[in-house]
C-alpha cells in the first residue's frame, strides 16, 4: 500500500492548512507517515504529532513500525475535565 488518506482534526487542521489529503507513504508505517507529515507541514505539525494521536482503523497507534491502513486520522492532544 502506498496511498494513505490522512484526515486532520482541530489543531492538526491548522498545522496542515487542510482537512485531508492523500499521500504516498512507503513503507506504510506510522513512523514514515510522521516523517512525511513533518516534511510537508513543518514544525507545527511536528508539535501536533509529538503530543497527539495517529488513529489507524479507529485505534491509536504509537509505534513507528505500526502498519497503516488506507485511512488514517491525526488528532491533537485534547484536554478535558
């Protein structure tokens, strides 16, 4: 798999400047996606990724070697009470 649709939420939208995009990610791992997103969207996206979550199939994936699916969500850290 190479094409991954990435959807951004909240501060991740602000960092990317868009709500979603399709990227060629090879190898299709969370670590590669983080690198690609940081290269494309800079330091603000790096901050979002450092404290936020990457969801693959609705499940948080933190390991750089975790395999991606066709759809991935990037969410910033949320605070709540």
